[in-house]
C-alpha cells in the first residue's frame, strides 16, 4: 500500500509515555497532535506522581514539544510543575522509549570475555 493512500476518515495520533518507575506505557489517541494536545497529555502524566517528585520527560524534536519565542507554554508548564524536559538529538528519535516497540530488534552483542571484548573494541587491529 502506498504511503499516500486516501484517508477519508482522517488519521489518529498516539501520544505515549513510558514510566520507568512502574514499567508501564501510557497513551492517549488524539485527532490532532498540536501543542495543546501535547500539554494536556503532559498534565495527565504529571498527575501520576506527586508534585514534589521531579519527573523527566524525554522528547524528540517534534515542534509541539518545543518552546518558541512566540509560544512558551511547554517550557513555562515544565518550570511550574517540577518537570525536566530532555530532548533527543536530531535524527535520534529512536532513542525515545515509546518508539522502541516499532523499531527493529537490536543486534545481540558478540559473546566474549569482558577483557577480550574491551581489547577487541579499543585496539586498531583487526579481530
């Protein structure tokens, strides 16, 4: 199926968060994925932990995640609610945990003794 097929009923967007402390994946399906919907989802995530507990949210560089000169709602909300926003590098959205289920499985490392592995990976000689 082509990527440009017709969508007569529109599309839906998944806003997802992986909670490392409880090993749970939270998600909301929305018709839009703008800054307003993103902030509503962040407010929900914030309610899962007490306000005195600082939480960190890892985000890719999708524009609704960013604060701009014209729209500072995301940064203002984070500062007010004891939230740290950490952005992945450009082209690094694969580092974002909720996207991992759709990513290909990682290549398992070569089984080796730790010293042998360290030696092979740190020397310029061919293995």
